[in-house]
C-alpha cells in the first residue's frame, strides 16, 4: 500500500468522541533540539501534558483509553530507538485497534494531539513535499532506476546492456534497500485541533525524473 493509500484510509477513521492519539516526534540526530536524547524529554513532556489535560477533564473513560495508548506509543518508540531515523509518526486508537507507525528519513515538527480523528496535516504536507518519483542514474555499464518516496528507495531496478546479444537485461534490487537524502526539514502546516477546547501539544550523478503524484 502506498503512502497515498494509507493517508486516504486514515482520513476515513473517526470516532464519536476523542479517541485518537497523534504523535509527530523529531528524532533527527543532526537537529540540536533532538540531540543527546532530547527527543526523549520532548516525548515524555508532550504525553504528560495531554495526561494532565485529560485528568483535569475528569472523563475516566477517555483518560483510561489515553493511558493505554500512551504506554503503547512509548513502548513502540523506546523499543525501536536504535532504528530511529529523522522522524516518527504514530496514530493510535483503542477503536478498531488502530496503531499506525511510520519511521521517516525526513524531519518532522514535534507535535502531540488527542482528537476524534488522526491529525494528518503534517503527514499530508510531507507527502506533497516528497512525492513518489522515478530517479534514473545512467553509467557506462548500465542504468539504475529508483522508485522513491518520502526519502526512501522503495524499489531499485538495474538495466545492463549486453553488447553481444544487443539486448538490455533487467536486475531488480532489494525493495527499500536505500535512501535518497532529501531536504533537511519537513516544515509544518501549523497543526491545530479540530475542536475549540481540544488539547494540542507541539512545538547521484545522473538525471532525476520526477513523476506527478496524486494529491493527498
């Protein structure tokens, strides 16, 4: 499933009451705000503020659901901290057991939201800024064709010319075998809550051929 398809699926997810925890966490080791484990402090503080907000609201059912999701999110991030890249995005809900995780080779703006649907603004911005693209890398021996999106190589195909037979032979590489370095920051569309009183906590030598992607 492509990122576009995943975004479309997430757009359809909605609860009657607030039940979705959206987390954008900047883990870029080159970013001063995330260096030396600073992202751990931001993660702890952001989730703690949401906890305090929900505790003050005295909605026990909502608070119980949030605490359960908070533990899952913290465990997911801390258990995989050795594999963190520049950013991680998580959407979690007790409804339909939603738990969507995406590790990105692109920086994100740290943000925590508790809403009735996933906070997709920043993810949609990333998709538009780093769309699916084809990259062609010619050399004397052959041609490499890369299928890329959001800074990641999804698939690599190598074509080599057989001069004796005068034909091109195809060799497919390993899917998601590498990354294309993109721009250093994903930026932000500002985020924001859907409801007025809802909590929002945030702070290759060659020729590249980009193909138009569908708007998310």
